[in-house]
């Protein structure tokens, strides 16, 4: 049970950081958007690898963000 609580806290922290990164990509413009996208992709890949989010959900988010960043250029 103690491991479960510790992992829950850690997963919550990672998920929160991921959501913040996604918000930054959506709010950014131009070159800032590309840099924010690179950071978000890194966090999404790590979250998918650690089963914090499903791998298909991570892929879907990356695809949508890439499309968004492409329109901001």
C-alpha cells in the first residue's frame, strides 16, 4: 500500500507537469511554440512509457500539437 501511495503522488506530479507543458504549447507563438512542442513531446513520450497516459493517447496528443504548431508558423 505504501508503494501505491508513493506512486500515486509521483504520477500526479508527472501528469501535472505534462498538462502544464501542453498548455504552454497551445499558448505559445512562433519559435516559442516549436520549443514548447519539443518539451511536450519529451514529457508525453516519458508519460506513455511509464503508463501515466496510454501510448495511443500520447501519440494522438503529439499529432494534434504538431498540427497546431505548424499553423502557428
